[in-house]
C-alpha cells in the first residue's frame, strides 16, 4: 500500500478524525495535518491522536499535501474543494466525503474546468460509515473497516487518480465500489436518505408520554433521527430529486399496508409483511 508523506484533512469531525486515526494506526502517512476554523476542534483532534499537526490557516494546511480530504458539511464541500484546488499543486490529489455526489461533483468539475487551467486533481468519494454521533471525540480508527466506500469518477477523471483514491480507502479497511455520481445518489436516496426521513417522521409522531413504554423496535428504528439536523437538511436538499422519487416507492408500500389493514385483509397484510421479511432476511445482520 502507498505511504503518503502528507495528508491534509479539512474538517476534523467524526469522519475526518476517524480518517486521521486510521492513517496513524496503520502507519499510512508521515504527516496528518488537520485544518479547522475552530481551535477547539483541532485541540480535540490532537487529544484523540488523530493528527500530527494542525492549523486554522488553509493555505498552511494544504502546503505540501499529497492528498487533501474535504470533510466539511455537505453545503460547504464545493467551496472548500475550490479553495484547496487554488492552493494545491499538481501533486495534490483532492477528494471529499460528501453523502451526496451529483450536486457536489457537477459543481466541482464546473469550477475546475470553466476557468483558467487548474492543476487540481479531484475524485469524489463517499464513505458509507458513521453514526448518529458527531464530533471528533467519537472518532474511531476502525470506522471504515469492512464498510463500503463509493468513489464517483466522471469521464473527466483520470483513471490513475481513481485508482489512487480507491487504494487509499482500501488501505483504511474499506470495501471500495465505483459508481457514477448519478447512480450513487439514486441508490443512496433509497438506502440512506429515505430511511432518515422515515426515522425522523416516526420519532416526531410519537407522543412525549409514549417513549417510556417503547422497546427495542421503536428505539432501533428511530436511532438515526438523533443525527445532526443541519447536516441532514443539507443532505436531503442536495439530493432532493432522488429522495422525492424514492419516497414515492415508500409511500406506495405504506399505502398498501394501510389499505390492507383498513379492509381487515389478513391475507394481503401477511403477503406484504412476508415480502418485507424476505428482503430483510436476505441482507443478514
């Protein structure tokens, strides 16, 4: 596996901090530099051992980086990829960890290719990892072990750069997959974004007095509703069309269940529940 001289992480929250810890535990980078506007975040990242160096100045942080990973909230990724690109040299490879890709990749490519020629090299990424927790204090060096990370090249992306980013994530223990930005967003709308909408709607519908009587079913189903609301508002809005389309499928399924229940149709209820069980059992734990 390639050993990087300097990896710069822009944004040292849960994902950025976990990348830093994973790099250091595996000895994959000589220097792991964290960049954040908030000194308190950098101090916390040092305390957990995610960084070797840190700075609040992006130019200083990017200087000398072979790899720069933008781990900011989704709505800020394009801005920071652009800033890194303007400061980077041709030896700097840039990726991000955004949960939506089409909106980000399209804007980044327009930014990099519409103006003066840029030395920046960019490949979109999305580690499908994390939890409802946030902040570097919850960072985990094994967060990516066995988890899927999607890389999202376009026809403009150099194959050598795609291979380098794929190798980077694989070195952190990830199962690396390749999708177009459009394919990624259509799939993740159904497998990640709509589940969050469902969890939030269900949590919101439960009366305050009902929670003491809840068991594992409600708590497990609504766990992700505890995630950062601002983060998820950004994710849902930047993947709006795909999420709305995926919600149609969910709405149809829910309507079938509701109508079967209203008709006291035991056979149809049993059929729909059996279909759901078969699909879920095929996934395993």
